C-alpha cells in the first residue's frame, strides 16, 4: 500500500550563486516539484537575488550567519512546514536529473516504516584510487557504504540498483520526518564540517535502515578544495575523525590509529611525488589534528576549505 508523501529539500549554501542557480533550475525542471524548498543562506553577500529568480518554486528563504554547514542544516529543518513527511539536503552544487524527485517520492511511497533515510545515486561519483591501500589501512571496504571498525566508511559509488548501506553522504539524501525530529546534526562540526554527514547518518543507522536509490539520480559538480586551505582540511581530517570515534564508542581505537597512520602515509606519498606546498601543508594539518586530540583539546577546528 502506497503512503502519501510530501517532500521538502533543504539547501545550505555559501558563496556559490552560480551553482545555486543551476540547482534551482534543475528543480524547476522536475517532473514532480517538491512541496517545500528551503534555502539556508550563509553567503556574504547574500544570494537572495538568485532565489528571487525562482518565484515559481515553493521557496522558504532562511538567513543563517555565521556560516556553518551543520548549523545551516538544522536551521533549514527547523523551518519545515507541518505537513512535510520526508525532507533532506541538497548541496548547492548538485544538478538533478528531471525525474529524480519523482523517483525518490516513489521510493518513499513504498518504504517500510523502518526506513530512515535514502540517498540519490550520484552519477559522476569519482573513482577510488589506491583502493587496495585504502583497504589495507581499514579506510575502505569491499561492501559499499559499510562503516569500518576504524570509524572510516567505505565509499558509496554510483549505483543503478538500490542498495542498503550503513551511512549516507550529506548533500543528496532524504530523511523520514521522525528521524529529523529525533536527531539533529552535531553542531560541534564547525565550518565546512568534515564528517558531519557520517556522524549523522551512522547514528540514524543504529535504529533505521538506510538506502541509496538506484533510479533517483543526480550530478554533483563539487568544487575543488582550495589549495591555500589544505592545512585546515588536513587538521579536520584527523581531529574530526578522532572526535567521531570517541563519541560513538563503537569502534576499535587500535583500528582507528592504524587507519590514521594510513591517512598520513598516503598524504606523505602524495607529497613525495609532487613536492608542492599544499600537500606539505596537508600533512602538517593531519599531524596537528592528532596532536591536538591527544593533548585533550575538545573544541572543534573551524574552517571552510572549498
């Protein structure tokens, strides 16, 4: 028996008006338009001029400053209309296939009550490099979307058939209203919020089932990581991972230490190959994050590195 579903998208955005315009245009072209579209703007200057071009869409505009991805996600969900039954997040650099919303709604209309989240299948997911090395260091696994004993998660590739996973990426995923009301994004993850999506979805997976839908498809035109922000990225890679592992209390700290050593080792190999300053800064950031965690630091490191 099909369930009546009303869907909302929350779009956190920061300083990418062109990307946001492309996303909104792809939503305008959907065979089924969402019932609510919440833009959570952390841009300077704001992107209200972009939003105003799409007055035909059911947009709720929210201004959230200073920008922080986890906080913007929560602010968007706080603005949901009462009749929305499923809602989720789209990164501002997503472009949707014309029937993506329709296919996602079909999934939720047939979903059992124990399904908590479902992600769109990202057509242009990047290929994994050095897969055997990643597996050796427990940073990746053979089953897509499996969370490893190290607290690292196996990559989710583009799929054409629906699969069940233990985590979901944050920027193209829909959640049951019950999940949204019970679980918030952890605002400890400041700035870009490295691992905030793993943290959230893994907590959801302890109680509900998660899926990636093979026929609801989108494109992700992710911006390049800023070369002058590699230190900030490297620091978050290690410090945030240790925070996640300590918080969940379900992982092996020995396995985490092994995986972090693999992370630093691979960063070192990349530096030795290219001998450039950004890769050197990434390694220093990795080491600083580990030292900060071992020294007892509790406050997160902020930073936007895209």
